[in-house]
């Protein structure tokens, strides 16, 4: 989930430099991975988004965490009503458990974004699942979304600009994959807060004003939640990116993948690397 913070954020809120801080960030990220692993054995056709969200809420509590999303609020918008973001088919991000009462069917594409707080540290990561199977074009979109995230994470190197992430994601998603990256939404600093600077665009900006942080450098200790969002066709949205849910305007399929990354002295550590072991298709 990407939105503006409700309070000022210090550099300490979005960095982990001491062994204790790094351990806290790792543990919170590991909790998110464990929740996704639990989801894999639970998702199936016939479930409603409400049942899925309730299940996720239970796993969050079992891990001694609380949801970072539930009741999250931004000025001028109602508090977020769900334990997780459940974005179905044409919903790009910020999907809620009550946006559809229709049970899932085989072939549905569901992106699940989970944010938790564990002992003061946040974890925030997303994966996209096909329910019991999917069309070839849907699976290709999912694979491209996953691989665009992988390429972007590999480009996150201390002393290099944030632009390197966007270049790597854009190369895989829009040039090799011929899909559309959603603009206006993207990754962010996190740590002791859910959202903080810098903003990390998924797409190379069209002009210097679109992404002021583009040439900021990756620095040791940065905690960044990075999250490509791809649409099958046009990535124009039906609503403002700051609202929920956010859908593709043309109704085309979309996917969302997100990882928590710590910038280290000599590279990076994907704190949610366990997500790479998650399947694309569940309940088969």
C-alpha cells in the first residue's frame, strides 16, 4: 500500500543500521512471508474476499503482529476497512474485503498485499496468485510482474541512483514484456513507519517533475518496500491512486508484487526473499 504518511518522518524511521534494528526489520519481514506461505494452502475457488481477509487477520494475530493497513487513514478518505489489500483481476492495488461479495472462481487473479507491525517494526510485501489456474496471457503477465521485481531488486546498489530500479523494472515490464506500469503509485521507505521517503517509482519518469527523488542515491541502511504494478493493457486508473480500491480504467488484468529490501554496504538484502518460493497458481 502506498499513501502519504500522517506525520513527519525522521531518517531513523526508515533506516536500519544497528544490529538490533536490522534484526527487528528482518523479523517483521519474515512474519509477512509466513503469512503468505499460510495463504497458499488456504486460497481456493468458492471463498469470498471477506473470508480470506478474516483468515489473514487470524494469522497476523497468531504471529504476535497487528495489521499495518486496518484503519489506516489519509486525509479526506475513510479509514481502510481490511486487514490486507485484496486486489482482484482489474483491481491494481488497495482492494478491500467488501468490494465484492462474489466467491472466487477458477481463473481469478488475486494480488494480496500484507503489512504488519511486529514489536515496532513494519513489514510490507505483496504477491499475485492465480486461483486453480489461469489463461496463458494472465500467467505471462504474472511471470513478467514477478521478474520485473526481481530485476529491480538486483539493481538496488549503494551509491547508485533510485532511477536504476525504475530502469530495470521498465526494461522487463514495458520493453521486453510490452505491458504497462502504473504511474503515480510506487515503492517507499519504511521501517518504524509504514510509509516514508523516498518515493521509488516503478517507471522511468517522462520528465524531471514526475519523480523528484529519481537521482537520490541508495545508501547503506535504507529500508525500501519496492512494488511493481503492471496492467495487461492501459495502466490508466479509474480513480485517484490515493483512493481505494484502484482499478484499471479499461478493465484489463493487473498484477502487483512487492519486496522489503535493506541496502547494505556492498549491495542489498531482500528481507522477503522467501516470497520467491511462493507459487503462481494455488489450489491445484
